[in-house]
C-alpha cells in the first residue's frame, strides 16, 4: 500500500515524502537528544545536508512520543521524516539515501528494523517500506520549483542593484515605459540572467493531462453522489448535531513548560513550522466524516487553491494532513510566514469554518454547531487547544528562509512582466513591485 502511494505521486509537480518508523524502546531518550543536537546545529552533531538535496523546499524530523489511544492501547514512539519536494521522487530518494546516509543512520538507525550495515539500497528500501501517504496536501503555487524561487529572487536583487546604481550616477527616467526598457536592456546584457528572458516553464504535459483527468473524474463522481448526499443531508445533520451535543470539550491549557519548548524553536527566520497531532473522536460516524472532509480538502487544495492562496490565507507555503494508526490519529504540519499568533489569527478571522471542518472531529476540539460553526470562533479555547496538541519540530529546514510566500509570488510576477507588451498603467504597477 505504501509503495502504491509513492508511485501515485510520480507525475506530480510537487510532492511530499513522509516516512514513519517505530523507535526502539531503549533508544527513545538517545534519539531525542540526537534530534535536539541536530536541530540546534551543535558542533559535532549528525547532519542531514538538506541544501545538497535537489528540489527540497522544506523538510523536518520529529519525534512522536509514546502515547496511549482512546482504548488505553499503547502506541510506541516513532520518528517521522517529512519533506516537500519538486518531482521526481526517485531523485530525492536517491540523494537522500546517498548524501544524507550518515544523518539517516544516526536517526533512523535507532528505529526498529533499520539495516545493521546500511547501504544506499537498503536505506531506500527501509524508507519506502515505511512510506505514509498524506490524506490531503496544500502547495502554495503548484509547479513553482526551488530553483525557480531562488532564481527569481536573484533577478529581483539584480534589477534593484542596477536601479540603485543608475539612480546614483545618472538618475532614473521619469517615463515608466522608458525605465522598463532600460531594465530589459540590463537583463539582456547579463549572461547570468539569460534565463529571465523566457517565461517560467509550466509543469509537463503529462502532469497537466493527469490533473485535467482528475478534475473531470472528480466532477463526475461529485455529480453522481450529489443527489444522494442532498437526500441524506437532513439525516446526517441530525446525527451530527446529536454527536456535537454529546461531545466533551473541556478547555485545555498548555503548560508553561510546553509553551516555552515551542517558543524556543519559533521566530528564528522569516518562516515558521507547525506540527500537531491529535486523536480522532471515536465511532464510525466521526471517522467517515473525517474521511469525507479530508477528501474534499485535498480536492480543493489540488484544483481550487493552487495559486498562492488557501481560501484567502496567503502566508502558507505547504501543509499536510496525515492519518496514522488506522485513523486513530492525524498529524497536521505546515510551513508558514510570520509568528504563530498571527498565523492562528489569520485562520480564525478568515476561514474559521475551514478550521472547524478540518479539526472538529478531533478529541477535545471546542464545541461546534453543524460542523462549520462556532468551534474556532471560541478564540481562546481554540488557541489553547491547538497549542496543547502542537509538538516540537526538532529538526526543520527551509530552502528560502528569508522569503515570505508574498515575496515568492511577487518575484514571480516581476519575471513574468519583465518582457512582453504592457499598457502604461500595467507598466507602472509592474515597477511598483521592485
């Protein structure tokens, strides 16, 4: 099953690799220390050379501590690797098990079943056997590669340096059309910027056809099930409301120590990471609701919110909903701009209904009404609930840690408007991006 999921992503423009391995019971403390040293970049700590792995946007390693499920059954500690990458998956795996071999050995080497004398081939087989497919994924802008993001940032810096020099020596022309023409001549004169005279490449034809096929297939499925869904909606609403009224939603508070641990790994660069885990409320009804919500979330993220905005939220680079332990638990992870507080406020203010739909099937979530209402609108209860369930991301990497999602989008628009015909008003708007 895990291998089928890995193969399904091969045609994707961006994809994720999630691997989960059970930690040997006697090695949990040792692994925790290794991850803390790696995350703190201590001298002599094992390393994973993320920047040497082509096409990695973000990556993380985190420890899921020992837990006990709702039936009092133990769930042993596990190590999770997550990376957001440009296709193909095979390239990422090949480089990870080769260049990143020592880092994998130092971390996954403390997990059950890891090869005693690891090679690139045995590491790869180990990771693939423990591959976990995400239930829903969000990518800020589908098809925008790490290389494109870096190059377009360099283009903007080069143009700004040129304008600064021009302003000092000769002054800038007042006419926006003439100024844009000078910028064009500068870019054409720089051999290292020759790529910028061309439009950014689109994802391959095979991928575009696959996405079109998926849209058409999904539309057909939704059209077929819509009449039945509408007929059953009143019954579903009644059953849902009965469950909601019976839910226990105590106001949980994170401890000061937990808050301090999380705060210690935040706000070091322009972006932040978020990792949270929680149990799904018991019962077939809640499980089916969660499955339906995540299915619809994945469709929306894949085909509707695929261009620099998640229902109006423009600060998220990547996000994933990953199901674990036979739908007993769900891990949510994201990479976002700004502070944790502003991140939560953004969601509550703009898409509280989306928070409720995605997370109200989690144990202890603030009480909702008909799945979409209230819930996150109980602001402090929601903020405490999500902080309570947030876990430390011990090791985290960003390929462009000084760029916000808005910076990335703005740089792409500078490139796309650099050449070609623009009206005077559009030229002025384009210049304001610099």
